[in-house]
C-alpha cells in the first residue's frame, strides 16, 4: 500500500519550509553581524522556529499492554513495523506480542480532517474496529475512520483511541 496521498507531501513541504526558515534566519544573523550589529548581553538572539508536528492533530493510543503512545501524521503499527521501499512515515509503533498474533507490519494510520484513520496492511490475523454501536472486520487496504473511544483489535492485542 502506498503512502497516503497528500499527507506525505504536506509533511515534506513543512520540513522544507522549516529548513528554509532556519537557513534564512542564519543568513540574516550573519548579515547583522557583518553590519556591526552587536547584542548588548553578548548572546545570540533567540529564534523561534515553528514545529511542523505541532500543527497536526495528535492522537493518544492506549494499548492493552499498558503502553500509551501519542502519535501524529502517518505511521505503521506491528511487531516490527517496516515501510516498503519508497515509503516514509512519521512513526513506527512496535507492539510487544509474545503470541505473535500481530503481524510484523499490521496496520497503517494517518489523519483525515482531524480524525484518525487506520488501514490493515494485509495482516495474517486481521484488524477489527469496535465502535459503541457496531463491530467492523477491516478489509485489507481500506481506510476506516476511528474516533475517540474506538477500540482497534490487532490479532489478540488492541488499542483504544483517546
């Protein structure tokens, strides 16, 4: 499955913007120094650079193992999640699963309009979404929105979106 359309490009553009902003700030500092501008305290000016991750929605995943992960952007979840060649993700979330019911790369996630989505990555034991009013066995490769309070089952493991 490919990286979600639009999400990877957005992250790359944000990273480029931050890098360009840092380079511009450094160039301005050099120009100021060359012009004889001096700081009375002898310290460099503090420059605030916006963190691109701060602008993206964050999601709290509470795993049945007791682990809690705060995630944003895109990611993979599994026993040993690895992206395919050419893919890139913000997070690789590892689940401790001695029974090996969770695949190495079990599912992919991302955000759409402030809501978390998941997609089963053709795992051996599948993914189930348990909402207050229904239970859905996920079709591999298809995205499902998972709101706060939803339980996602990966084999014998699970997490709740908080």
